[in-house]
């Protein structure tokens, strides 16, 4: 678990650098239509951070860890207790990260297309799909991709949107073979996301 936590800390820091890119590349958006409003779970656990202006629900049998906070970003991770304090393989964990980055330097559409283009161009990543969705009444993007680093592969479901010049994200990652088993939890957590 320490190895996946370390990966998440580096990934959380790296994703902010990745999201902070201000290039003007364009990407293609799929026609996939995702409805986040049907059969949404209601969570009794809610993480709320008034300083960063958001809350997100998470399952009772998951743990919260604040992975990183500085003046420009916050990363909070939520992990299934099924994988905490066990001697599992490092890439077998299931984690959802909620984060906010205060450094949007371009318009959101250009920023979003840059992220998608960068995923497609990155040799360590395998792009699967992207779609426009709505979260908290805002246009958002939903991107699915995998990344292999140091012979370990993780699959990602990545939501991001902009409000008040901040990029908010919900990112789910797991081993590819258990991705589908836990992806609905991420969908529900993304749907529970609120701007305060």
C-alpha cells in the first residue's frame, strides 16, 4: 500500500503540472454520452473543505487521506479499506482523488483539449475515450486512459471542470483488471461533488 500511496502522491503532484499546461493543442471529443444523474448513491461520509470550496461524498468502508496541499493546489485521496493495511501487490489498490488547482491560465475549453491531446500524445499513456458531461451545473470532461510507469499499469477515470478560475477534478485509478468493479463508486463520488 505504501508503494501505491507514493505513486499517488507523485501522480497528484504530476497531474497538477500536467493540468497547468497552457498549450493551444486541440483534441477530438467522442460522441459518448454519459448520464451522471441516474441511480446516484448517497454517501453518509462527506469530505468538506471550505478553504478550497468543495465537498465530495465517499463510501463508509473507504478511508480519506490528504495527500498534498500547498498555496496553489489540494489533493485528497480516498481508498477502499479492502486494500488498506494488507499485503497486496502495489498496483491492486483502488483510489479516488478529489483535487483543486487554482492556476488556470487559458480558457477552459483550450485547457481541456490540451489535457486530452497530451494524454493521447504521451507514450506512457493509452487513451480510451473522452466525453463532455455536466457536474455541479458546469460543463465537465470525462476521460478514460491507462498509464504504465515502472512496469506497473493503472487505469484512470478522470473528471475535470472549471469554476471560479479553478480546475476541480475527481480521478479514479486502479489496476486495469478491477477497474470496472469499482468505477461506479467513482461515478457516484463525481456526482456527489459540490461547490460550496
